[in-house]
C-alpha cells in the first residue's frame, strides 16, 4: 500500500510540474483540463488494472499491458518536460543567489525565455510520446524480413545456398490482431526456406496462450521441416502456481502443443539435416541465460551423437549463452541462432548508419549478425512483444539466412 501511495504522489508531482509548462505555452483553460484529465485517466487505469483488474494469472495480460504502455508514454512526456524546466529553475535560483551576494540588479523573472523553453520541451517530449503511441497501434505488427548471406569455408558442398528462416519470441499471449498474425505467418511461408527454426518464448507464461494461434502456426512449412527450442518464458517461471505439479503440467502441455503444430522440439538434443551424402548438425539447447535466468541448457548433452568436425548450427535462446559458453567451447559452432532481447522493442536503426537501443547496456550482442573467433550469431529481434505492447524503431523480425560455400562462385 505504501508503495502505491509513494508512486501516486510522485506521479502527481510530475504531472503538476509538467502542467506549468503547458500553462506557460497556452492560455486556454481547456488545454490544462484536458492534460489533467488525461493524466488522471492514465493513472487511474494503471492503478485499477494492477490492483482490482481481472487476471488470467499472467503478470502482464493485455489490459495490464496497455495500461503499462500508456503510463510509459505519459511518464516519458513528463520527464522530458521536467528536465528542461527544472534545469531552468536551477539556473534562475543560482543566478538569484549570485545577484543577492554580489548586489546585481539583474531581472531573474524572464517569462519570454520560460515560454520559449516550455515550447522546446513540449515539442521534444511530443516526439517519443507520439512514437510510443504509434508503436502500440502500428509498430508492433510492422514485420520486417531481414536477409543475410553467410560464407563458410567448411560448409558441405550440398548445403551451398541452403536457406534458413528463423523466428523467435512469439509471445502469443500478447497478440490482439489475428489478421496481422495471419499476414506474418504467410510472410514466413513466402520465403520458401529449406528449414524453419524457432528459438524460444512461444508464450508469455502459460501454454493456453498459444491455443488460439495453434492452427495458424501449424500452417508454417519448410522442405526440411521446422524445429524449436524453449525460451525462459516457456517454463512458466514468472507466474504463481498452486502446486509444482501444475507448473510441470503446463510445460508438458506446451511441449505437446509444439509437436502438434509440427515443430520438432529439441531439448538439449541434436538432429542431422541431410543433402545426399552431406549432412549438417542442428543442435538445440534449453534456455541458458546469464544472471538469474534459467540455466537448463546443457551443451555437452546436446552434442552427444554428433561429430566434433560436423558443420553445426546451434539454437540457443539467450545470446549471453553464446558469449559466456559457446564461443569458447571445444566444439566449433559455425552459426548460433538466438533471440530473447527483443532489441528492447525500442531504439533507432538506420541500416549502415545507426543501430542503437538501451538494451545494448545489458547485452553485448543484442540484434543482428555478430562474429567472434570465426563463429557467427544472429540475435533475432523477436516476432512478438511483451510488457510494453508495442515497438518503436526495433520492428518485429523474420530472419532469412542463406549459407554459402566460400570457394563456390
């Protein structure tokens, strides 16, 4: 209860401070009242959803997720506005103190400058505010197909031009538009890849989240089939369960559901993909993540039955596994496919110019292709979304990777 009181108090103080900027810029009372009403509506909805709102057992169901998204948008607007005004207040206070100390007659009440700064602050604050709203209604389904050609000297000849489609982080419990997901599934099939690889987080928390989408993802097709692994959210670790047995049952239901959809789920296992006399080892580990994330992945167990010299493609949900374990392993993993980061669902990407997201401060390898010690990783930006119900600048991704033999022209 105390946390709610503190949160509401801070929110109201920030709102009041931001209101001063609006009053400085506009003389129309209806503008002030609209801002106050919007702020209270966002706050009220957030408090209601996270206290008395209906719950399906998820930490963030759809109403909660939208309440969180609107709150983030409002707070972003207020914080940016406050930074400008607070810096001006500090400047004026210091100037006034200096004036008193040294007897200056400078006038410190500068309404014209205050109004100018308020206009600048609100103009800048409106950009991320609008972007966050856009991300909630359009950006989250702005699916992008990203294509890469990767060359390897020791790729088996028959796998030259072999095409992989990778999807990751479906998070089906967050979906709210079937037509958009139908479009994305059709887009995956249009790539006509040799194999489809899904690298974890099919649900947010519970297997039942996938039930409405099971028929749709069953239509995914590739010549050599489709394979999957588990991500950290698939284990149901982030919601309370009445008994350990129910939690274990949920995981088994999800495993069975993946098989019913046609996915070959690799649980610290490997498979061979064959082209005539040539073969490629596909390795899949359970989730292994740095810090407090589940470490069920067992690389040694997964490669039993394959040869050290095989060409290997590894599916591992969390890129920290590649950084901490895989690239230093005695086996050479030619290509690792991961996801998990979502690119934080927020950032700026202009190919060839800018690639930035706050998630880079948490993960060294957070989106796209990286190479270390002659080994590649692709970190997929994710198919779905979680928490904030949108995407800004970091769009949902379908990755298409073509393997090429280096000496073949």
